[in-house]
């Protein structure tokens, strides 16, 4: 009712201006004096024609679809079109009905100009008053700077002006020509290098980012300034949300390390991925882990016939099952509680469900933990992979995708070496199997269980210190969803034992990552939270590598996937060595276990004796 009432008020306002504009045109025609009686009756006759004609054109051109609060150029164009067409029809009517007798032609020319002013003026004035009102701080509002001045910044200003909660003080933009300009009444106050001074000069409470408008270097500059000023930074939701009319102040979220790293979105061939997953029986091992659970999410969205999740952690399995059932209630989902090292339990899953596509994500991946418990690393990462790979071969699975790691390249630790042995086994099994064995190799994923990001977050929340093993240590990083997307893409491309290396972009210095995360929390590194260097841990490398020098890396038809050639070994020798490795593992002779791992992976540089992990 409120909407209908306001719409009728707008219609009455517009209809008022029709006779006002026509009378004003006559008045101007006669030099602001009295209108002669000769023209008076004909003027009112034209008013009687103009009101219904203009009402029809106003409605036809959609003048009542807009909102005065957000009146803009498209609204002005609709007014001009409606008035122009209405004036033309009125002029034709005056010719046909009255033969233009006693009708001043100049009045008909002045009329549309006055009517456009009468309709557009109050709308613009209302918009201006509302904008000024929104720029006066109300109780509880936060004084905000907006970084950016493009489409997303405009959407941000519109949304916040409408919903409140923030007083938009000004804009930050690096373009010299934009300095001093205004966007929807909000002035560009300076460039990114001046952010800290502007925060202090204007008593800013929060900095807001318009995501698509901001470059990585600007993000880093502004986040550093926010850390020094002890104020938070928040970022705009995606443009898709606002295009759907879903913009809400509550959707402004704190910046994350993913935003700072600034990776470009990865484009996937969705048709190729869907073609080998849709309508198929898919098994995911380690489906409750960081990578495994995201595999479950993305594969469930591609309509498999059945999704089987094999996971040894009861709570992890419960969580991912509950999530997938809520998102895809019609999906045939089978949770299997079991360990990949148990051949009988794994065989039961293959026997009952006959998976056509297998993603093997189950693994121990924490370097110091596996270094301290090498037998468990061997049993899980090597023997567990062998169990699942052999079953995929025996039961005729179409594809087997092994999730590996950059630590398998020239490994210096037990974890990386065990993953390299798993790669070797799958590569060479592929040569004697109808199953397509595909290996995907990538670096660290942001936010995964046991990774450095959640550790830093915990240390920062506790007030520090943040521990970095070495000031020059670097790692490759990728978000979990984009890593899984590329795993699925590689699964659509591989055929016979290839290793697909995910292009991880530029390596990230962990010292820089720690400093950025401290600043994101609104604190200053070295002043509010200390960074302590603890020294490299046993088996830890300063720099990670993505491929071995003999693997002849080459490009693929996807820009983010590179292909490393498989290295063949004698099959009988490999089986014999794996049998010996398992036997040695059960004997708990750690030194001998390391020797056998070294024999299987000659390029590895393992510590030959057990070390205590700090």
C-alpha cells in the first residue's frame, strides 16, 4: 500500500506539471504578461488534450519504474523521450483539430522544455537532498574511505547510502585525472600512497574496498596503512550479488589473505569436466579432508549417478555427508567409514559400488608430523595408494586421479618421498592397465588443515608471536576451490600415467605472508605482534619445486596445467621394493625404512637417521 501510495503521488506530481508547463509556455510567449483572451480558451483546450496524452507517454516510457532516491541519467532520458513523444502528439492534435488557429507556435516549442525541467528538477533535487542527508553522520555510523571509483565503487556507494551504517567520507583512486572529482557526491580525496594521512586527517574508522577496481599493489599499500592506523579493512561482495539485487551491508567482509595474494580467476572447461563426471559413480578417498571435501562439493554439483566418500575420520565424514545432503538432497550419496590401508574395507566399497572414477586424496601431508612418524607415512601414503590403485585397476574404473604435492619433487622429507613413491606406482601401473591413471601435483592450499595460514591466524588471535621458520622461505599457494577445479580439469585430460602440474603462479615469501596477515588483523608487525624465526625443521626445504629436471615439462591446452613426462621403472623391481618397504615398515626399523625410501626415489635427500622434530 505504501508503494502504491507513493507511486500515485509521483503521478499526481507529473500531471500537475503538464498544465503548469503549458501555461508557463504561454506566459513566456507573451513576455511574462497577461495572456490575451483570444488565446485563453484555446490554451485550456490544449491542456485538456495534453494531460491524457502525456499520462499515456509517461506510463509507456516507464517513468514510474524508477525510484526518486536513485534518479539518474536513464531516468532523465525516459523523461525526455516521454515528453518529446507527447509534445509531438499534442502538436499533431492541434493541427488536426484546431488547424493551429489561435495557438502560438512558440508556446508549443517552449512547452516540452519547461515540462522536462518540471519533471526532472524535483527528482534531481530530491536525490541531492537524500545524498547530503546520507553524508551527515548518524549515531553508530562508521566513517569510511572507499578504495576505487569504478562500477563496483558506485554500486557500493549506492548500497551503503540506501542501507546506512557508514558515513562515506571520500574515495581513494590512483588515477591523477580523478583527483578532486566526485562519484555520486563522494569526492576522490587522494591516491593510495596518502591513505595513512587521510585516515588520520578525516578520523576514518574503516576502509572499504570495491573488489574489481583494486590492484594487488594498492591492496597491499592500503592494508599496511590500516595496520599502522589500527583500523579494519572490509571488501565488497561480488558484482553478481548486487546485479541480482542482493547487496547487503552485512555482506561486507573482512579482507583475507586470498584477497591480498590477488590470484586471477581460473577458467575451467566445464563441459569437459561434466562429460566424465555426470551420471558416473565417483569414489573420493579422504573425502573429509581439505581437498577431499572440496572435491565432494564440486563433484556433487555435476550430477554424478552416485558419490561414494571413503574417510577414516568419523567426525569429518559426518560433517561432509551432512553438508552434501543439505546442498543436494536428491544425490545418491554413500558415506563409507574406513581406512585406505585396509584392503578388505576398501575392496568392499569397490565390490558394492563399482566406481567408474576415483579421486585419491587420502594422505598424511604434514611434513614434521610424518618426519617424526615415517612408518605411518609409508603405510598411508604409499601402501594406501597402492591398495586403492590396485582396486581401481581390478574393478575396471575408467579413471584414477592421484592428488600429489610439489614436495614430491626432489624430496628432502619422508612425506614428499612417500608421495613420490605413490606417483611412481601409479605412473607405471598405468602402462599395464585399462584404467587411466592421472597424477595432479600442486603446492600449498590456503586455509587447508595443517597449513601455515590457520596457524598464523591462531597465533595472531593469541597476540603473537608469529613463527616463521626462515626469513627467506617461500611457498606456492592456491585456494582450495581453484586447486580442486584444476584437479577436475586434469582428470578430463589425462590418459596414461601423466603428471599434471598446476601452475601456482609466483612463490610467496612466508615472511611477507605473515606480515600481511598481521596487518589484516588491524595490527602492525614488529610493534603489536612479533615475528620470530625458529629455523628450518627436519626435512623442510627453503624453496619448493613443481617438477623434476628430467620430467620434460610441456604445456597443455589449459593455460594453468603443465604436463610432466612419466618416468618408467622395472615393474617387477618396483613390486619387490614395495613389498620390502612394507616389511621394513612393520619392523619399526626407521633407519632401514629411510634407506629403502632413498632407493625407491634416488633424487630424494632424506635424513638417514631419525631426528627429533622441534
